[in-house]
C-alpha cells in the first residue's frame, strides 16, 4: 500500500553560520518537519548593496567562507534523530573529484 501522507521539508539557507543552521534543523525536527534541504555556493559577491530584511538572523558577511554542505549535514545528523537530510544544490562540477 502506498504512503499517501504529506511530508514537509525545510530549505535552510547556506548564508547563515553553521551553528545557526544546526539549530534551525533541530527546531524543524521538533516541529515535525520530515526533511532538511541544504544548498551551497562557493562564491559570494564582493559588495552586497541590498539590505537583508530578515532579523534577527544575518547572512554571512562578505568575505566569510560559506559552510561545506556535507560538513553541515554531518553536524545535523549527529544533532537530530529522525529528520532526513539532503542537498537541494550540490555543485559537483566545482569540486575536486576525490573530495566529492
């Protein structure tokens, strides 16, 4: 029999500090979300002209390194019990083959 239950996932922004991402994942699990979706980027603009509208969280500052999605996924995995973790964006062509 097919499982027709609706499942909910949460896309977590790569622009936050890794500890905030893990905290968001823990809260998502407590709220009943089924999955966490992580993205990644290797490059950030040198100048962010627009104002970030969401508080109290602020994105990483220009020049800060973006967290590696696989490392963040591992941190989420050891901090949660049942939530599924996957990538929404994984830039494979920009990675060294042995590291990927």
